[in-house]
C-alpha cells in the first residue's frame, strides 16, 4: 500500500450498516483517535467525520435547548 487515499470503508458489510451503527462506529473511532483530548476536540472531529461519510446525526425526542 502506497500513498493511496481511502474514500470508503475497508470492512466488508459496512455498506449494510444503518446510520445508527455507522455513527456508533465513528464515535468509537474518534474516542480512540482523540484519547486524552477534550470533549470539544472530539465533537469537532466527529462532526468532520460525519460530514465526510455523509452519516446523519441521531434524531432526538428532546426539545431544543432554550425551549
């Protein structure tokens, strides 16, 4: 493997995962990759990876803050 950039998942079956499963995987990756960093840095990284992979955020039943 050289300087190739991977644009998709490497594991078989990853395309079959639900957005909820994909989001859980992204969270796990960010926790591992950003261990020891603050929550704000982890949240920024998670947002970036969600945008890159086109994973939608979970919908919440909670009312928006300030409501």
